[in-house]
């Protein structure tokens, strides 16, 4: 899309604005959840007996999760990855709203980063559900934000022809919502079954 006659960027398309608003909200939610986890982890570093704000019981306990090796997969607390990743997505989304236009290769990098983050959160879900046997509220918020971010970013790339042929009907936002919610239903359904003895006792 070309600049307007006065040299200012042409406004983003309606679908791009919709993606940008949703991506900004989801990345902000992910960023704040990651920041809360970082704050709790630093408090545990300072006081090994610190009770995290999301320690509700024996199985719904961020503190239990954060004290495991899986919580520091790369040698530092995992939420630091979320702080950086969500800050990048938020910047991209705000840029789109401001009229920025990005090259195809840049959108592929955004998608690859989002997909990698989703794979990482899926691994963390598996670890907390089947290995650690405890859940983290802030982590679950991140799972939701990340899943919807991936489906809607994929839809945006399909609409723009970056991923697939594009055109009318490609990358439907309705399908992105449906797929994202379906994935989350499966994720939390598995959790409900896995922890059924303590949830429903």
C-alpha cells in the first residue's frame, strides 16, 4: 500500500487493524503475566520460603512450578523469554496501527517466533500437567494468549497472501477463533481429567 499524497502512510486495512488490536491486547496480557512471574521468581530468589500470590493449594501453585528445573530451561527463568517476545509482538502491532508496512520476510519471522513460543508453551503445559503435577495460574493465562496469538497471526498471513494464495475467504478470523478455542478446550479438558481427583474431591 502506497503513502498518501501528503507523504503520510496510508491507513492499514480493516483486517490488519483488527489483527493489530487483538495482537496488542494478547501480547500485553502475555507481557504482564510474564512480568508477574518474573517478580514472583525474584521474590523466591530472595526468600526461599516466599509464598507466591498464585499459590492457592497443593496443585494450583506457581511457586511449586517455578522451583523446578523446567522453569529455567535455558539457565534463566522462562518468563524472561515472554517479556522479550511479547514486547516484540506489541511493538509490531503498534507499528501496524501507526501505518507501518513490513516485508514478507519480516512477517515470516514474526510467525516463526510466535510458532516457536507456542511450541514452548505446549511443552511447558505437558511438563506441568504430567511431570510436575502442579499448575501455574499466570502460566495458564500465557497459554491462552499465546494460542490465540498464533491462530490469528496465521490467519493474518493467509489473508495477506504471505502464507498461501490469500484473497477473499482466506485466513478467516472466525476460523482463527474457532481453532484457537478448540485447542484451549482440549488443553484444559486434559487438565480437568488429569487433576479430576483433586478438582472434584
